[in-house]
């Protein structure tokens, strides 16, 4: 029996395989490009490694793409075959169970399996990060925080991945509104793990939510080692930088970052599409002409109308279809939401609520029916966190809701939403809040006709 850098047992036979496994863990925690290369090398050397197959399956499902479900199912079959050949550890068995749960439309069951691993192996940073990631997809910020705080003591100064654990903790503190603690934890984590893109981005979230764009831009520019090694997560860091520039009213810089970095590669990963679509929407709401940039995003989104893996992804595909004016594809997406909402499963419940109302609101906004858009988006708003993502990512829907209210002349209600939004953001008025409050003040000074 061997033990990995997470001080947890793993049934590998070769020391080189253990080295690759440790390298895979580190790369995964750091969002590094080498993650699949390490995993591939392990499975080539030890094709009966059950946890390796389960890892392949879980990582595939995290991508939120329908075509990868078949790969995850194949990985589950290989893992179960290896499990029967045995023996394997309880940790590895629970990883297989987690994959099976998720494939049965029960990602909450996958989380529960990871938490069972952590109850026995609290120093297992890999399982902690996977639990963190699935909860993020499910919009469970409180659960993310509870989970990481449960295992922090096991990630003491001697643990090689303490910095990454602190980065996860920083993000959960930010998402639950403890901005000062999040900033401190994230910066401490970066000292211990200078390649932790997630921890750096947690601190960038703090500066976004507290309207301190200068500090956020400086953080990103002076810590390139934390994210320039990344897989496509580096595009998300560039996206954060663009948002911070927008808060300084530097919309031209944000648009330049879109072309030079955020969409420099025309990838079809839903996370990259969400970066792109939400930034273009923000820019258009500020009166910026984004030209033909919607078209390539809509081409991808149109091919994804039947995906149905992640509500968060589908709502961003709808933004692209709206931006490029693809009514037939929007209708297809609407019909598929209605079908999925009737099926059992964690994500399917999210298609029912808030998915259908949110999608209807986006459709209405695209068609200029702003009163309907406001009404639908307000209905969706109380449960929007459940679609996943962060406060910063979901803020695009907040902005659309508020602007729909303003365009519909529902100033008092829009002002109430602005106040709610500002309270969530530590009471700090950002550029969006300032301009909309000014708009309301001007409108309310105009005498009735």
C-alpha cells in the first residue's frame, strides 16, 4: 500500500505511478495543463487502477458537456471492473460510488461520497477539491465553506497542499460575505502555493465585490505565476481583470482583453463561453457596440441547445443566441428546458426552478419585452444561486434584471434590487450601481406628462 501527498492510501504498484499521481493532484489543484497527461500516464502504466478510472470519469463530468457523458460511463465500467478484481481501499471505492451517483443525475450523492472520504481522510486535499468543485456547480456556497473548514486543521503547516486548502477556504469566505477574512486567507494561501490560480481568483473576487478595482488589477498583474501556467482557467482570470477595468469605466480595455486574451482561442468549453457572453452583455448594457463578436459564440451555443448538463452553461448559451439573434435556436432551448424540468435529478430540478423563469426572462429581454423580462427574472432571482457559479458570474443576470426594470419604467423596484445588490457587495457602490442610481434620479425628476 502506498500513500500519496495527501497522506491518503492509493493502490498503485509502481513508484513512478505514485509520482505521476502526486503530479496529477498538484496539477489539478493548480488548474494546470498537465493534469490529463499525468492521469493518462498512470492509466497506461496501471490499467487496473480503479481510482484512476473514477478520476477520469469525474473530471469528464465536471466539463459539463453531453458528449463526455459517454466517456464518464466508460470510465465507470472500467473502474467497476477493477473494483471487482480488487482489492481496493474504501477511499477508492467511494470515488467510484461518487461517479455512479453523478451519472444517475445525483451529483449531491457524489458530494456525499466525497465527504465520507474526508471523514476518514481529512488531509485528502484531492477529495476536498472535488467536493468543492461539485458543490460549486450546484451553487452550494455554504456547503463548500462547511466542507473545507471541516478539514482545515488536517492541512497544517506540514501539509504540502495547505496553500491550496486556504485558497478554497478564501473562495468560500468570499462567497458567504466575509470579505476581509477571504482576502487574508487567499493572500496567505498564495504565499504557500504561489501557483494557486483558484486562491488568487478568490482574492480578485473580494476586490470585485468590494469595488476596489485598482487592488484587483494589481493583484492579477503582479502574480502572473499563479495563473499563467493554467489550462483554460487563465481565460477566467483575464475575465476578472476585464470586469475590474469596467469598474474603472475602462470599457475599451475590457473589450481589448476580450479579443487579445479571453477569446484569443475560440474554445467551446462552457466556462469559456460564459466568460465571453457575460462580458459582452455587460459591455452592451454600458452602450458599447461589440460588433460581430456574438456570431462565433452563437454558432457554438446553437450546437449545444440539447446539452442539458448544467443550467448555468445553458443560460449563457442563451445569452449568445440572443446576442446574435437566433430565434429558432432560442425556441429549441426553451422547449428543451421544459422537457428537462419534468425529469428527476438534481440538475433537472434546477431547470424547473429557476431555469424556466430565467430563460423566459432572457428571451423577453432579447425581444425588447422589458416588463415581461423583469417579471420573469424577478421570479427566478431568489433561487438563481442554485444554478452554480459565483456571485460575480451570476451578476450578469442581476444586471439584466435591473436594466429590464429600468427600461420598463419600474424604477422603485429596480432601485430596491440595486440596494440589495449593493448590500451583498459590502455596501460599496460600484460603477454599475452609480450609473443606474443616476439614471433613476434623472427619471424621477422628469414631471409626468
